[in-house]
């Protein structure tokens, strides 16, 4: 029975991650570089001959390079892993699900390893609570399959943290402990050099803590691990990225660091106060209020838990504090710390669980943990539902394809506006091989009437700017906020994305639950999801032939 329970809990991780993927299959602009790069590598391969012209003619990043170059390493790994399975997928849009699914399952495996470390440090009950707490957190589960650079780094940092927890909770002066420390430092170094340079701050915090605790040898472990990790990371990123960007030598993360930090360009995207990560981002990432209010304070105060807890949590607190000095802040910059904080919280949850029959206090704590975790899971599903409504571009192109089945083998030209491209349209969605999909951004060209005459369809957020005679054939709405409105069932929106049967079943589940709560518990009040038009699908009006009868 115990093995069955542990297996079921382990299966929760990939199940929840893949559920988020299928409920919200499209991507946004922040993920576009890696998903477009994976598509191009899958479709065109790695052009080893005449590479300059092949890359210039076929690869998306040449036309849309972004403000700074990004690494191709993650895209190469995803494309290479997906390639043997690609023949089993009959359309490019489903192939995108495969690519994202592989990334999501990779992060699920990393979190599995984290559970093993938690069980070693705190016991089996803590390991089980770790899974429950982790799957009820929205951001990690939702973004685990999304091709952000942070989520490529996440797998490496999580496995590194797993090895560090194993070292911190056991005798460290062993050959196996030294091996785990070196592996952790390797992985953190590689993650920082290739994917996200801010991981270097976490690496420095972990290294400093190990040195202060006299648990690591500077000469025999830190320096060799750092040099080897740097060599592997630089060799991978400089060779691969110099080739695809046709610039040598190129280290994308260094270029991005100089642009965003040295030149201060990241502040153009907004600034936040010093305390933002601690008072805003971290509570949202952890989601369950019991984690910060009860579990972590208990783990820090309990004599049975505090030593290992401090060893785990102090480097991450230092990492977040140092990173808070930068004015531009986003929750994804500190997502690497979520498994560590969740691991510490699970130690307290396991501690309460073992003592649930000893007193009313421990029984009450267990009930609160169960209620809060179920509430977090319900909130996570609600956030998934809302988030799935944020991709009108992908939905608009999908609807256009469904409306024009008769034209699928003919030559059709489609213009996709800026908002459509930012909210779901990728090259994987361009499923008609004879169609021409255009993403021109040149404002001068967009003001020329002859430019618009070449298109049969347009996906536009502002139809009044489209020159010529066009008629709307569909309007795709997107999320516009949530309000409490008594007795209004119009706000109970269906999940529009995903396979038909999946979409309908989720709609029915949500509608029945929402109506029951509204009518029987909340006295007519229920969060109403407001929607507003986002993308207009326009068709060019064709002249009508009039036959005169005599």
C-alpha cells in the first residue's frame, strides 16, 4: 500500500504539468525564441554546408533577433530529443506539444529527485508532503513546460539543490559527499553560463555557505568544479551560439548581462522596490499561505529540523536579497529557490503529521495544512483556467484554419499582427504548407495600401488600421480581468484551448462547480471572468460579379 501511494504521488508531478500544458497549449512572446528555434532545427536541421545563407533564409531569429541574442543550447537539446518521436505526430502544432512536453517532463524528473533528497533529510512523510505542496503551486507547474530560459536552468538548479540537501543532511566528509558537492557546483555553473547568469549569485551564496561551514575544500572541490563547469558551459554556448548567430565568439548570457545590468536597459521594463521578491513574488510562487506563515518558521525553530533547514534556506535567502538590489524584478528570476523553500516547508508538514495524534494542536495544524493545500490546488486550477484565456493569437490562427478547410491545399496569404504573434502564434502553428504567413513589422510598409492587397486574411488587433475592404469573420476575445457579479452566468467561460473532448469536459466541470457554489454557498456571488475583443479575423472582400439580363 505504501509503494502504491508513493507511486501515485510521483505520477502527480508529470500529470499536473502535462495538464497545464494541454489546457494552455500556446506560448507567449517571452517563450518565442526557444520555441521558434526548436521548430527551425526540427524542420531544417543543422545546416553544416552553406550555413550562412541557409540560416539567413530559413531561421526565424534572423528576421526577429530581439534586443539581445539568446542561447540555442536549450532549443538544440529539445529538438534533438524530439526528433526521434516527431514522425508519430501528424501536424506541426501537435509537435509543439511534444517539444514542450519533453521540457515539462525533464523538470518533473528533477522534482522527483528533489523529493528523494527531502525524504533523506526529513523522512518519508516530508517527502510525500513535498509532492503535495509542489503540485499545488501554480507557477512551477504551469511554466515547467514553457520554453523560458529560466525553465531550462530550473532542471539543473533543482538537481543541484537535491545534491546539496543530501550533503547537508548527512555526513559530509565522505567521498560520496564530495562527489555530490562537485556535481552541484558543476550544474549551477553550467546553468549560469548557458541559460541565466543570475544563477551565478546562487552559486556564490551556496559556495560561501559551504566554505563557512567547513564542508567543502576550496582547492579540491570548489576550484576544480568551477573550472570544469565553466569550461563545459562556455564550450557549449560559444560554439553552438556562434554558429547559429554567425558571430564569433558569442556568449549570449554575457551580452545580455552587459545590456540589462551594466547598461541598465532592464529598467526600461519597469522597476520594483527592494522588498518585492520577499513580500510579493515569493508568496505568489509558494501560493500556500501556511508555507511562509507556519511551516518555515516552525522548521527554523524546531530543534529537530532547524540545523538542516538553516543550511538549505540561508543561501537562497542570501541569493534573493542580493538579487533584490537590481531595480528590475520578475518572479521568474527567483523561481530556482521555490523547491528549496518547499522542501523546508514539507519538513514541518511531515513533523505535524507524525504528531497528529499527540495533541489537539498538532491535529489542528494537520487540518489547516490539508485545507490550505486543497485551497492552493483549487486556486492553481483557477489560475490555469484564467491563464488559458491569455492567448488570443494562437486561438485566432487555429480558428482560421478550421474555417478554411476547403482552402487548405490552395495558396493563401495571411498577415498576423503584432498582438497575434505575441499571444500564441509560432511557426509550429503554421500548419498549411501552401499558405504564406507574414509577420511584417515595418511601420512604413503597413501604411501602404498595396501591401495589404496581397493578403486573403488578416489577424489584427486594430482592424481600422488595415487598409482596404475587409470584413470580420471572427472575433477572438481574451481575458480582461475578474469581478464579483451576482447572478451572472455569462462570466463562466469555457476553456477554449486543447482537444475538443478535453475542452468540453473541463467546461462542464467548471460550470457545474461554479453554479453550485454560487447558488448554494456564496449567495449569488461568483468571480466573473471579464472578456474583451483582442484579435479580429478579417477576410478580404472580393468583388461581386453582376450579370445584367436583357
